[in-house]
């Protein structure tokens, strides 16, 4: 069921009274939440700004969670993996564009490391054992993926996947690809900061609010006082 896509399922839900709608989409525990260990390979980066590109399913929730992480300067939803011609929301639905819904995170490495971003991604945002899907959304556009922007990020990503794969934290094998960076295309304005602007949206209530709640519960020391833009 892809209830956020504006199809018959969403129209049927929209016809319900708001109280009934919210009751049917009440927050639940985020799927497969597990507090993973800190990255063992996570070298210090002597800079005040760095950029990460990550994918973890619907970009609404990925952006919403990382905007609350201390040390994150900004988060932008967008598309990565395909061409400029298909970097539009309406062209990602069939999963043939090559794009994943992704986020571009600008962060301060002196406050939050790249390894910590990966730890949060796989602890509360995305299930790394699911191939081409997350939550209710199915298709390669919803794949979880790591997109290193330099050799150090690739080293951290490779080591962390191996570390948590050996640790037995998941019942199934990890299937997260480490993808070569191509180009990040910002999503349309309506998708930016969607979770904060639409907290009562049924999809947000059911699928993304629990992820933010899990972040606050598992990593209280990592929370920003106010969300990043």
C-alpha cells in the first residue's frame, strides 16, 4: 500500500473524518529499531563542514530525522542515481529512473561524525536488510544506500557495514549498496521539510513520527535543540 502517493487508497482515507483517519494511522513503534554500536572505523575530519548523501526510503522521514541531529547544519530531500531528465517526483514511481529518494546532509564533523550519521540511519531510519523497499514503499527508488563523497567516507561506510553485519544485530543479511556518487538533484519545494510542515499527514503519523521518536529515545545526547533547516 503506497498511501502517500495520491492513489485510490489515499483518496479513500481522505474521505474519512479526521479523527478516524488519525486513529487508523496512529503512531507505532518504528520498524526494526535497534541501537547499533558506534563505528569502530571513523577517523576525525579536520573541517567545520562536510556533506553526506544517504538514502533510506521515503525522503520525508529521512530528512525529518536527520534535521533533529546535533551537528547537522542542513538537510535537503532529492534524487540520486539517475539522470537530470528523470529527477522529478512524478517520474520516480515506477522504479526505472535509477534514482533513489535521498537526502543531502551538510554537517559539522567536529560535532557529528560520518560514522554516527550511518549509525543513526540504520538504527532508526532504514532497515538495511530490505532490498528496494522500506516500510510500505516498494521499488528501487526506496532503496537504502550509502553514497560516499570521498575516500574517507567510503572507508567508514565499508567498515561499518562489515561491523554491524558481523554483530548479529539483524535476522537477515545486509543488502545496502555503497553507490558511486553521480549527482544529487534537489526535490521539488513541496517535499522539502515535509515532515515538520505536515505533522498530521497520515503517512508521517504512521511511518515517520515513530522514527523521530526512536531517535529521541535511543540517542537523546544527539538531539538538536531546534531542527536544522
